[in-house]
């Protein structure tokens, strides 16, 4: 039976017992015996205790993953791996309600907003690829008779490090390609929100998988995360998180030159031309910033608005921000939940002060919600800063909170240039009724994804990744498989 919060019943897995690590198919405590607290950001209460994994635990998990990679898992046929993915998809689907609740209570995603809904489709999408990983027959021009072909082979043991802003879908986005390609893994969830990844571990143990294929080690970044990214027997690190930590991981990976893929931060431009349908652009560009309280890597936080509609847009998007219902993540009416933690709250409110001191005009929000019941949680009002210029810190740095910076522009050429005046290259948006302009702007924005007259659409078949400081490589889509595969060239002498 779950706890009753007055809004939704919490999953029975929140029974007060410390959570364990999944190593070699068994749930075990950290070798050190240490645990740490996990909080509900809607009220600051401790909801679970997690095992504080460290280097020793990572070593054990890597050894188990290596053994599984070389052992029975390597004998699984593509069709068998497909079935593993399909069965896991069914289990996730059957448990999606509880898994979504865990994300809501652990990191504050509003329960009605379906943050975790993509997990099932992601698993089913990758299941289809398990039987379609193939090399090529390559004609060669060597004298003599040689038959030459390529094989695609799993890279091996993968260390996956994920953040807290979409725990279930981030975990699935790492687990799915590992199972598809025949790799094995150690998953290191974020210390702020590890409950749904751990619940996935329970489902994985219901599959007929050899032990050690998927291991889960909770713990902190500078200990467990660092041990994983520098481990000499890990073949690849797949990381999602901040650009700063991405740089740390690249340095740590240099020891054995392991492969690295990175999904990092952003400061994405969203360009509103004067001919845009404002009835669509106002809520569209608004939610591109405020969804998940702005804790979205590709949030469209630099909103460029063409001068003739600038004041109208500022007024309307500010009214839209004011209309959003901020509240407890378990309240089905809530549109904007809390910020994940006290640390992140302090970071975001720090940027609110920076914006004001830089001279931006606050037209909505601008402060923490510090009255009534919500004062115990980490709530920030959806905020609009107008009259921002490109050099302000609030226009250049990733805030990761519900904070829009709105900047006026005068011409297509100007906004093409200014939209790329950032160290990041993740997302981008264009709002216009002119189809030619839409294509020209989509081409001009130097990012991994551009949305036109929409924002924040995702599909497992569409690649997602960034340029510049936003990352290396792609997740989702066909090409993401290459991040988990090595190509082997084979030569056969067919001469007599
Ligand atoms: P972070 O990037 O430090 O944490 C993400 C993951 O990396 C966590 O699992 C953490 O334990 C791990 N980690 C931290 N240091 C590590 C290290 N030295 N070696 C290996 N793993 C390590 O992000 P954090 O501290 O939670 O948030 C700070 C800021 O980062 C946010 O305000 C936001 O701007 C950005 N961020 C961006 C995300 C995105 O998806 N673009 C996701 C999370 C944070
Ligand atoms: Mg938490």
C-alpha cells in the first residue's frame, strides 16, 4: 500500500527501507555501508535513502558488466535481444503510473504532464533495430582475390551517467541502445533523482537476462561518477548533464581513450518573426522555456522577437507566464512544479538577481514563491526578462529554471547572426507564416535540432544531439546506434 499524500498515492516501493545497488543481478548495499537522503522538492521532505556507491562498488559493477559482456549475453541472438527490449517495454508500460509518480515526487515533474511517457515507445523503437544491425559487403580493388566485408560489433562495457531532469526517460535512452547493440552497462543515476532508474532495475531483474548486463550504482558525481568515467575497463561513457561536467568526463576518459558521447547544456534561440501566428507562438514559446520549470536541456530560453511585435509579444508572454499554475508536482492541476533541489533553487534565484542587476526589465515572476504551503518547496515563478541584450549573463549562461530572456531584433540577417552568438548549439525555434523564411532560418541556426511553429517535440526515430558546447554524438534515431558499435573490417583471401 502506498502513502497517501492527499493528492496521489505514492508507489509501495517508497517503504522507507534504504535503496540498494544493482550489481551482477543482486541488490546490495554500498561496500562502505553509507547512505544519503533523497528529497521531494515540492516540500523539502526526505522521501528515500539511497546507497552511496563509490569506487569499490563501481569496480564490482564494471567487473560484472565485463563478465556478462564476454559470457552468455554475447550468445544472445538479435531476435533474443529484440525480445528482451519488447518485454522490458511491456513491463515499463504496465508500471508507467508508478514510474511517473516516482519522477514527480523525486524531481518535481508535474504529474499531469507526461514527462516519462516516451520511455515505452523508445524501447519498442530500439527493439526493432536489434535485428537490423548489419555490416556491408565492400568491393575492393586489390590485385588478387579478396572478399571484404564489415561487421558491426558492440563497443563493450558502457558507463552511463544521467542527470535528474527527466530520470526515467534518460535512463531508458541509455539502456535501450545498450540492449539493442549487445553492450553491457553500469548506470549512474543523478543523486537528486534516482528512484525511477532504480525501479527500472527491479523490472530488469524480471527479464531473463544474464546477471551483470545492466548494473545500477547510485552515488555522487565526484566519487561514483568520476570512478566510472576514468575506469580503465570501461569502453565508453555516455553522459547527459552539464557542459562543465562533460569536460571533466572527457578529461577522465583520456586515461584509456574510451569513447565518449555527450548530451550537454544549451541556451537555445527561439525566433519570433512579426508574421507569426501569435496565438500559437505565445504559449508555444512560453512553454519552450517554462516546461519542467525550465529544467530542459534544449529549452528555448533566448526568445528573439521582431521589433514591430516586440512589446505586444512581451505583454502577452508575460500574461501567459502569470497564468500558469505553480504547485505541488502531485497535484493534477499543476503546470509548473518545483526546481529539483535547494542547490538548484539557489542557482536559479541567483540568476534572477543577476538579471535585475544587469538592467533587464522583469515583466513576469522574478522571484521565488515563498508564501503558504509552497514556501517549504523550491518554487520559482515563471519569469520573463525583457530588454535583454546579447552580452548579459542571463542571455549567455544556462540558468536551468523557468526564466525567459526576450530580445528584440530588426532583420533576418541580424537574428541569424545573433541566434548563433552562444557557446551552445542544442535547440532552436522559428515562428513565421512564411515557409521560405522558415527553411532559411532553420538552415541558419547552428544547432542539433530546429523546430518551426512548434517546440519540444520528440520522437525516438528523430536524432537528438548538439553542436559546440552542447555535445558529441546523437541519441535516438538510427545513427545513435553507431555510438555503441565498432566497425570491424574483414578480409578473406579467396585465391587458390
Ligand atoms: P551535473 O552535470 O554535474 O550532473 C549530471 C550527472 O553527472 C549526475 O549524475 C552527477 O552525479 C554526474 N557528475 C557530476 N560530476 C561528475 C564527475 N566529475 N564525473 C562524473 N560524473 C559526474 O549537473 P548538476 O550539478 O546536477 O546541475 C548543474 C547545472 O548543470 C544545471 O544548473 C544545468 O545548467 C546543468 N544541467 C544540464 C542538464 C542538461 O540536460 N543539459 C542536466 C543537468 C544539469
Ligand atoms: Mg529527489
